[in-house]
């Protein structure tokens, strides 16, 4: 489950996942981004686009040699499903995000999921941050796997 939801995405994460799953629009995706430095949660959750997050003091994206953002398309996300027994709706990924051969020596502290409505154009000003997760790892040359909870990476529930 997510450690936090960005204010701009509160109440909408499952909607964005559903849009990606339904190809609405066709080139939409969820993007997995790693941070090696991050600001405090209270400041982090206020960012409304990835560009603003990455240009703010205190946030630095990973940059190990084999690092690239992971693009999760309709084939990688599951349609959010209501759970009437527990009164929530969860979003999940079909596989854990994996960065192959993560070059030795970089400390990772956060995993962020963002929504991109068009992966063929635009830039970080178009990426809406959705959720952030504590992800403490040090790259060592092996694959870096963000193991997602079996219950999903985001859950909307009533209070």
C-alpha cells in the first residue's frame, strides 16, 4: 500500500489507473520513478507535477547507469476492483517494477508513481504525481525490484 498520496491525486488514483487500463487516452501510462533524495512528506505531497517535484530543493531522481523510469501501460496495470466485503477499491500492478542490473552504489529512498496522459509527447510538467512509497535500497549491480504488496499499491477506502 502507498505511504502517501499527493494532494492533487486524492480521490483520483483509481480513476487514473482505470484510464490507463482502458487506453483512455491511448498513450496513457503510470510511470515509476525512483528518488535518491527526498524532502519531508508534508512538502512532498503538495507538488502537482513531477517537474515541480524534481526542481524543488530536497528531491533528486535516481541516476545510476542503468536507471530509466518504468512505463506501465494497460498491459501492466489491473482494473481497480471494488471489494464490497472490506469497502475499498484497490489498484494493482501485474508485475513488480524492476530495474535490471542496477549499478552498484546508489542509495534509493522513495518510489513514486505518476500518471502520464501521453507517453509520446510532453515532459515532466505533464506528469501528475499519484503516490509515494518508502523504498530504501542500495544498488549493488543486481536487479532492483520494488516488491508491491499483494493487496495492491493503492487502496481507496471509506473512513
